[in-house]
C-alpha cells in the first residue's frame, strides 16, 4: 500500500474517480456548472501527486495556481447565479 503513495498511483486512482464523476454529471445535464469545481479538485490532486513523487517545487506551485484560478471561476459563476 505504501507504494501507491510513493509512486502517486493513489492520486491517479482518485483522478479516475473525478473523471467518472464529471462524466456522470455531464450525462445528468449538470456538468457545465460543476466543471470549475471539478477542475479545482483535480488540480489539487495533481499538486498532491507532485508533492508525493518529489517533483520540482515549480510543478507543485503551478498546480496550486491552476487550482486557485479554477476555484475563482467556480466562485464567480456561483456569485453570478446567486448561489454563493
């Protein structure tokens, strides 16, 4: 089990679940509204993968920045829709 964490495979499995969730929401007609939220979560998972696998710090920062942008888009969309 430790190998799953060291190699980042655990994150790959979680990303597959996020992709499955995106597909299910898209088929239910809610995918567009949830895309920024799912993108933010996926970027945070990729930042975790970078940290677990010992990637250069720049990759970690890049994924965290992408997560922040996606989160900002999610909040802006909710604000415009009156759901914030």
